[in-house]
């Protein structure tokens, strides 16, 4: 039982030592990105408009090639 306790204690200490062993990198390397354009059928359907005082919000459902890909929210002053 004593050996089990010591083994668990050393595992716990090792866990904390590993968790605190983080180093911050002083330089950040950004990878180059490449934009690829393809022919696609994009459709935006306005689902609702919300007007509150002097703020308007338009909500659009976005479809690419007939498949739903997300929602676009546009907020502007009325």
C-alpha cells in the first residue's frame, strides 16, 4: 500500500511538472496560403430582418451548389 501511494504521488508530481513545462515562442511563422477559385453556384436567401431602435439586422442562409453552408448576419444602422 505504501508503494502504491508513493507511485501515485510521483505520477501526480510528474503531471504538474509536465504541465508547467511550456515555453513561449518569440517568433511566429505564418504559412503562405493559396487561394483556389472554382466555379460554384452560391445563393443567399434572406430569412429574416430584425429592427431594434436604430439597429437593423439581416439574416441570410447561404447555400453553395445547393448545400447549406452557414448563416450570414449583417448588422447596420437604420
